[in-house]
C-alpha cells in the first residue's frame, strides 16, 4: 500500500486548514473506505471507493447488507440504483449521505452555518486523527465531530451530536486502503453503460403545479430546493412535496388535505432522524422528515398553511 498525501496548507491547530486538507484529500486521493453507520436501527456497513482515471473522478458507494443499494458518480453525473434494477442518472447531483456531502460542500457555505473548532486528537482505524467540531450557529441544527486522518487529511469518522452534545449517529471507518492507482472496480465503472443522464430539475419536477400552501418558517440557512406534487408510492395518496436544504442536511415536507377535524401530533426518532406528523392548527396534514432536532421539525410543520390565491406561484 502506498500512501499519497495532499499538500498541507497550515498547522493542525487551524480548523479551516484542516477542513481544506479534508476536501483536498477527497478530491485527490485514490482510496477505498469501509464504513459502519450506526444510530438508525441496525448498524449498516457501506463501502466508499473513489479514484481518478484519465482525468475523470469516479466514486462508488455500496450498501453491503440488506437490499441492494448502489450509487455511481462519474464527475458531475450520479447514477442511483436504489429502488429497482434499472436505476437512473442525474446531472449535477450528489451522493446521498452526510459523509460525502461535508467533503464537497464549499467551505464558505459550510463556515457560514457552522463554527469550526479543533478539539484535540484521537485514534481511529489505528491512525492518529485530528478532531474538528462543527458547532451550529443556530439551535435548529445538529453539531458534528469530524475525525480527520493526520497523515492524509481524509475523513475517517463523523459523529452527529444533539443539542446536549450527546452522540445520536455515527459513520465510522473500519478499513482503509489508499494507493497510487485507482481500485480495479473504478476501471470497470468507467467503461460500464449507465442510464442516460437527465438534468436534476427534470427528474424532480414530476407535476409542476402552482403551490396551494407554504411553509411560514424555515431554519436559517435553509432554502427550497425541490417543490412538486405527486402520489406516495404505497398509499397513492396525493401530496405536495417540499425539500429544503442548507447544503449539509435535507428536510422533506409532505402536505395533504386533512381527513380529521382535531389537531394531532406524532413524533418518531431513529438516531439523528426525526419524523413529525401532525394535523396542524391550519387543519393541514403535514409530515416533516430530516436529520434535525425535533423542535425544528415541529416548528416547520406547525408553520405550514394554505396560500391565498394571490400568493400562489406557478
């Protein structure tokens, strides 16, 4: 095994330099990292393989247990094989999950929402790691601890912390290979025929209709990324859908006409993920799902209300 380290920009005491090194390592190195995600039901192993061939960046993410789930990224095109054998490819899309997202989000955007603080060193995978804490600048998001390999800068472990600094989810590396040459798997992926790409906006439009409702409150830093109308896969219930994101975290909002007259509320938590379902004060049935604190999800759900005809936008 040959370890190839990217250029280091500053000392290990500089959190911004450590984050820059992390992103450089992700962009430059050929590596294969086996991860175990815990905090949401049964621990889930994954394998992340990344490398470069003929100037093209290639990434493969494979879930190792349960139903087959596989993702292939060639430069800015991502193929999803998640809900069926055929799959689909989107342009300008991202791999799912916080672990890869934090390594690609522009630092300016990341540091606008989180304060980065060096919090010492520890060991993971038998390697010394610099610990960088990302402290949210509002109470509406979780905090994170990034374990960054001191030798290469690679992210080896990511802890998600709630408002009390308690661990609620974790992605931890359990095996790592770094080499000068990309993994043989990536050579196969460079040649394989994938589903034809489509623009992200086309894939998410589904039914571009004027919205009949609005979320009166969103957390600071979150913006609407997707809004459409479709039917839920299992129940065929028509819903209006809204996805908002701050670049790190996505929050999904589903809205349907209420079949009940009395307000009700349900809260479900799995690790870092909260699901809030309610008939809110506006008598709208709302479900909010995201890796955010319960109060954040609840406040979004409570704020949803019908739009007046003059407020509706196509």
